[in-house]
């Protein structure tokens, strides 16, 4: 009974997701104009088959995705207690690892610190660069 309910729920969910997907921004912008252009370009007797092709295209994408998510949700529900404990133990382990300082951005290193770079004194060519402070006025110049 559980598998039948899962399959029926997945197909119903896929149908509802397809209905909702028609109002999603990607569908309104891309799929709806292409469908309406095909509907306006073709005669009335071709509109119904094209509508079924359009719906089949949406179903081809949405039904497998919904069925897969439904199976994953069923597995999570079946193994909820085990996953709950495993996730809790994983979080505690990662917390202890972070507090120990053995990994992450707080890793302690045994290498000596790198000394700051020593800048050479400015040469005569760089003394006139705009980045250096202005030179004092020469005593022989007037003013």
C-alpha cells in the first residue's frame, strides 16, 4: 500500500507542479510566448495536438523530478531516527574539530612568522615621482 500511495502522490504532485510551473517566471517569459506563437501560427485543428505536445514536454521533465524527490522524501522518513542521530554526531564532531584548531582558518602553524618586508630607500629617480612627498625649496631659488 505504501508504494501505491507514493506513486499516486508523486504523479498528483507532478501534475500540480506542472500547473504551478506555468506561472513561474521562466515559463511565463520563455514557454508561454512560444506556445502562444505556435498557437497563433497554426490552424485551430493543430492547436489541440500541439497543446498535448506542450503538456507532454512539461510532464517529461517534471514527473521524473517529482518522483525522485518523492523517493528521497520516503527514504528520509523511513530512516529519520538514524539520520537524526548521524547528523547530530557529525555536527558535534565538526564542532570539536573546529575547537581543536586542527583545520579551517584557525589552523595553528609551526612555521616561524614571516618578517615584514624591508623597503629600500628611495633613489634619485623615484624622488621626483608624484607618490613621494614634495621636496623642500632649494635655498638658492628666489622666493
